[in-house]
C-alpha cells in the first residue's frame, strides 16, 4: 500500500526516533522533534514506538490512501479531516482506500505526527528512516515531501480498533504561557558577567521566526555582557567566539551575545560560538511545539532536577503504553 | 593544559582540553576519544572529538552522569602519559584555487565582506603579510593539514595546518554569513580551513574548489561506497593545486566512476614532527607519492 502526496504542507518529513552514532562526523540524530507525540501516534495505530511517521509543521499535507489504513494524528492540534469530515486528534481512525486525509488550520502547538499502521516504509539509512534534509539523507529521497510523491507503507504487525485515544493529561504538551524551558548552565557560562547571567534567566524571550529542526532562535531579552579576555589562538576575535567545538543537543549558543539559539534534532554538530548551557532532555519535546512569537522563560536547574524531570517524562510514555495495552 | 569538564544538560559531558588551538590539544582530544571508544562504556552513545575539545553523549538511564565524569577524568590524566603517535591516512585533495564558481559567489556576497573591493584570496594574502595571491596559495598548499574535527554538517572536515603557530594562516569569517556556498568549496576561518561537503550557508573565506567529492549520501562514488563520509579526525590532507584543464578532467573522471583518489596509510609521531616540522612534512609527502 502507498500514500499519495497531493499537497505537501509547509515542511512535512518522514521521521522516526532518529539516527544515533554519527554525530562525530556531523550527521545529527534527526527524528521527531516531539518524541513523545511521535511514540504515542505509533502506539495508537499498533506500531512499534519508533516506526517512521510524518512530521508536519504549522500546516498539514493532503494525502490520498491507496488502501485501507489505521491512522492517528498527535502532537500539535492540527485537526484532521477525512474527505472533509472532521476527525479527532490523539485518536486512531480508519481510512478507506481512495479517501483523502487533509487538515484544518493549526490551533495549538507547532508539529503534528501522522502515524499509519505499518509505518512509512522508506529505506533505512544508517539505522534510521529519519530525514536529515541538510545532508540530503534518509527519509523520502533525503528531502521534505513534494506533491506527487508516493510513500510506501509497511505491513501492519497488529490490527487495532479505531477510537483508541490518549488522555489529555498524558499528551505532554507545553503546559502554559510563558513556556518554561529548564536549563542547566554550563559549557562556556563563565564567558558572561554575573549580571548577564541573572538577566538571561530573568528576561522573557520570544521564539523568533528562524525556528526549525536545526535550532530555535529566541529574541527580546537583554544582550549578554562578556567577561573581557585576550582571544585564545584559533578562537576568533569576537567575544562570543570559541575554538570550534562540539555542540550538545539542546545547547544554547548566543552569537554576538544577542539572540540565543537552542540546537535541536537536526543540530549542526559543532562550530565556533560559545554556549551558556543546555536545555534538559525532558524539555526538548516542548521546543518542537513552540510557534514563533511564543513567550519563553529559561529556568535554571541542576542535574538532580534534570534527571527527575527525565524520569517523569519517561513515566508519561509508560502511562500511554499502559492505557493503550488494555 | 588542564582539561575543563562541564555537563551539557543531562545527556552530554563537554571537555575543553585547551581554549586555544594547538596540535597538542588536538592530539589529546583524539587520544581520549579513541580510548573512550575502545572502553565501550555502557550508556555512551556518541563520542565526538573536536579541535581542542571533545564531547561524549550518554544515556543517564544507563550510566550515572557523575560516574561517567569520574571515568573520563581518569582517562584524561592517563592520556597525558601516552606517546603521541597515531596510525592514520594521508589524502591528496586536488584544488582549483581562484575558480570561477567561488569567485561568482564571493562577488555576489561582497557587501558582507571585510574588503568589498578585492577577492577573498587577495584579502587573505594581504592580512597574512604575503606577497600576493600566488604566495598565499603556496603557503596554503605546501605544508599538509590535519583533519582536526569533522562536523558542522555531514562529513565537513575542519583542517589545521601542520606548521608552527607563527606560520599559521589566519582570516576572520565574513562580517555576515553568506546564504550560499558552492559544494566542495575550500574555505578558511580563524586558523582553520574546511571543505564544504554540501551547498549552503557559510561564513568562511573562499579560496577554491575541489573536483573530488567527500560526501555522498547515495554511496555511488567508488571510494564512498563503504561509508558516505570520506574524512575522519586524524586524517592528513595535502592540497594539490591544479589548473582548469585538470579540474575538468577530474570532474569527468568522477562522473565516469573512474576517479581514484590518492590515499595512503601513514604513521604520525607528534614528537618527531615537532623536532623537524618541514623535514617531517617532506617525508609525509614522500609517502603520498611512493618515494
């Protein structure tokens, strides 16, 4: 069976849980920006949690199914329609051969995950079906979807009923405004003054229009003041420069000290800008659901808090599994 | 050199061997990351050497962050005592310096450059106090370079020239990054050269272009069939200046599937290199050309 792409949406890509192991040569993890929503979409249709799905950002695609299928849409509130009839998000529904799946305007969040029983069956490249568009690697021909593409779908391992749903409390979406992103200060934190460090956490930032799978840029806070230094050999003369180094996922670089950029799943693996710290793993999914202009506060936490938050995030998925196992 | 460790959130340990670039710092980073790879520590998922630093990604559900930090600190002090010798490769990369494609691009983005009235090569020659473009190309291509980091994007090598610090070529990045750089451009920023593996944004000065592909996600190119990225940290690169006719011939060879890069296995000793830089580099070049 296959899915015909009638309209591609703004930037729809094939993603799974990513491609670990190649960051040392500049190939990032990739995979769903909101991993919880991706896993939940798969569980709803009876797939393994890491099966390949479609990630649609801001605007949904229009798809035609060449065979009957079980489908679920999670993540952002991007309401699906079947031949024009409204369907519910975070819930499994049947699609009949020849039917068209389209989407209403985005109501909340930023990225929706469209899972189909059997999974999107593009070739596995370096252990993953995820699209890494910058390197033209994986996914469907290494790029976002275009009208006319035909996506192969795998054979469904199990058959599940329609109307299975994930309770609202288990969806793990950003809770309110401003969204709080928890940060462990570190890396090159010592490059900024104490006052700048206080300002970074005190200010309210806003998601800038430059927000994609590589990274999310934020603006609106006070520029960071640097501790004066003699530039080390190889670093470059700007106070925000370092000798090119690795960038952790979630690391917050601030070129020129003005606009922080949080690197995400398609991160550039390294470069020459200093970083003030790293968004904790539990809050990475939330970033994937932020629209431009959303107010955000960075909240300072320590390792213990980060690990507790990680555990809580994992328990949320355990609960989703439990609720769908019955 | 005292390595500075920091957690990068709950999944990374970042280690800065030195804040300045040097072959000593790079070698230490390479040594420790090789040792970490060989140790096969449970829960470690990514091991990334960089120019003068390195990073280890881990799953904190499988290993406690503090336990991994203790282990890395132990390996870091052990690395101090090891002999700086590596088994590596030397690779010849043909370069058409001053090529028409990077020239077109640098003219298109001239208003973002420090010197709007010249070319990147002319500017780099002047600020490095060299007598014109030809002298600069000679300095760039006469001594070999270490691949001191692979990354930014897939397969892109950062290269550090194997000469004393006072002979290092240095140039700032563009004032504002370009939105376009031709694929396989030879770039330079700070003390690092690079080869752009894919077309895209970039801020490095542009000096030339190589006909030799270094990244092939489709794995069609003969020498990229086993793995899609050519470079590994620790590889040694020697630029070979070529003219337009040789460039066109090489491109035709690549297209016809008969391009054969010159790649030789070689052992490198930092101690012996430091004893006689030019003599050692001359020997390396001998390995490349089989004499």
